[in-house]
C-alpha cells in the first residue's frame, strides 16, 4: 500500500526543531574541506493523535554542499508555521504547502518530508521501506570513504577497511596537485582485493583538464569517477575524453536533470543524496527511473545521525543488489547513536534495516536531542 492512498484525519499540532552536533571523530578530508563539527538538524512532527515522526538533514561542510546547517534551520523557521494543521499523511499536500511557503531549500524540506514518512509508517504499522514499495533486502550494501591523504596513509586505510569486510571504497581526491591524486589512486588500487569496488570522488574538485589528464594516466586502473567537475556542462564536455565510468552526485539535483543525463548517455550511475532532492517523496520516482533504466544508484546523504541513515537504508533496501551502489552512513566517523539499539551500523560491509518498529524503525527516547531550538504549534 503506497502512502498516497491513505487519508487519515491526522493533522500536525506541533513541530519541534533541534540542533545536534555530530563532530567528526576521525579525519575526513574532502577536496574542498575537512569535516569538523557539523550540527545536524532534527525535525519532530507531532499530530493530533500523538503520533510522532522524525526527520533529519545535516550538511558535512558548507563548502561541499549547497545549503548550510544554519540555512536549513532558518528555512525551517518559515516552513514550520506553514504546516501546522496540515495532514502529515498527505505527502502531496505537505510538499505543495512547503513549495508555496518557500522556493528551493530542498534540504530543509527533506527533513520535514522524511518525518512525515516516519509518521505514516507508525500510523499504518508499516516500515518506510515497505511504504517505498519494491522488494526489500533486510541488509543493504554500504561503502566507506578513504579521505584525502598520502598514498601510504590511504592504502593503509583501504587495507584496514577491507579487513573489516568493506567491499566498496570511495577514495576522495581533488583540491591538490593531480600527481598526488594519481599516486593515491595507484597505491589504493594496489591495496584493493579482487572483489573490492573502487570509486574516486573529487566532490567537484577538478577542472576539465585535470579530470581528463588523471583518467588518461590511470586508464589501466578499474574505478568509477564520481563528480570530477562541478557542472553538468563540464561533465558532458569531458565524457568522451575519460576512460572511467562517470558517476554524478552533486549535480544530480532533480529527476529532469537525472533523466536527461541518462538518455544522453553521460551518467553511468548516481551518488544520490536524499536531502538534495527534497526527501523520500522526491527520491521514490528517481529510484523508479534508475531501476527502469538499469542505472546504478546509491541512497544516502552528506552527514547526519540515525534518522537520515535509516532513511537512506530504507530506500537502499528497495534497490536490487545489481543496481545498488550502496547506502553510506556517517556513524563510523562520529560514532553517535540516537537509538543505541536499533541505530544503523556497519556489520561486515552491510547495514541492517533498523528493527525497532514501524516507520524508520528507530525508538527515540524523549530528551535525546535536549531542548528544541524552535517550536511551532
Ligand atoms: C560519501 N558521501 C556520501 C558522504 C560525504 O559527505 C560525501 C558524500 C559523497 O559521496 O560525496
Ligand atoms: Mg559523492
């Protein structure tokens, strides 16, 4: 049963917004910036029957993402009041109301949208994975990031992760001389076992010339190239000049752009972030499109805790293994759980679907996030 078909007499009576710091406990270097202390934003939606839904959005760094954690909370100070009295189980009405209240700001809207999916699941006693439809895998492949470092450090980290059962590595690159990136790519590829899949992700960190040069000089090494340049125009321009599959992340912002990049044979896969497109309601048709066109995709986000991780794993569980690029979670880097029992965690290269009940499958105790920064009723 899809969430669109249910219409309960539910209406939002309160929305609470929390700020929750998730500092990086281990070095996490990307081309534009290193992750320090991102402050996640948690949304708590309560309806007239006392059902509670949780949503979350957390940017890793202000340089790497379009929104900042501060701007997300400012946007929620506009969206929150506009949703009081609205039916949280009517996802089209929720997204329409948010669209009328505020242009853009998909990340803030995503936190609200995810909270509604969690709430609907609790009302219907169904998991968000079931609501998203499709065949469900109880555990989802994940991947682990190897941050920008020296070739020795990067290959040592790659060996350490593979010993832990990780079979998919995302090596960060960019933001330095390409010779250094090439040395790290060679060192890490030598350290990867037969079955390990390697992605190289610059988070928009190369020019067109650098991207084509690195791909030429590493053409004999098997890896995918993720978002080597910032814009789709640049990615279209280099497509015929690179020797590696092209994965699009930051510039895959909406279903029109995504379908265009597939039909023009530019994108070989996507690094999809739930908050970038506005939530699970927007991700569902993107998932359907990728499955229909046999286009591999990941389902995760930039940073954050158990709530956004559970949303990524829920969606990831509905993607067939042959098309699943994995659901990345930030827990290994900040080691914080909102639900210490059911919070998503990596076991032998996979993340199990949280089993704490309906919705996102999490049990979040009162007071977990302290006092709300904003309250609307
Ligand atoms: C690896 N991620 C999913 C998390 C980081 O924030 C960046 C992102 C990516 O793929 O770019
Ligand atoms: Mg990426």
